[in-house]
C-alpha cells in the first residue's frame, strides 16, 4: 500500500467520523494499518491524507498501542 492510498483511507475515516470522534478514528486507523504505516512513515501518511500534520503525534501513539490491541469485528 502506498502513502497516497493510506492517506486517502485516513482522510475518509477522519472526515466520516461521528461528531467528536475524529481522534478516535485516527487511533483506529493507526492500529489497523500499523504495519503499513511503519513501513512508509507516519508523517508521510498524514501529509498524504490532507489532515492537519499535528495528528502525526496521534498516529505515533496508535502505533505504540497496536502491539497491545486486537481488532474484532
């Protein structure tokens, strides 16, 4: 997956998040795609998404959480 593809997914998750849950969706994105993000770099993904680059810190937190979290459907 490319930075552009991940950026598009991040942008969609952020934009379509329920009110006051945008940061939660950023964490979910970071946890779900942590392997791909670590390969590409979180700053590149956030820049490709078009959301505020200050959210790079939130992606970093999600990447650290990923090893402790298992997503269920």
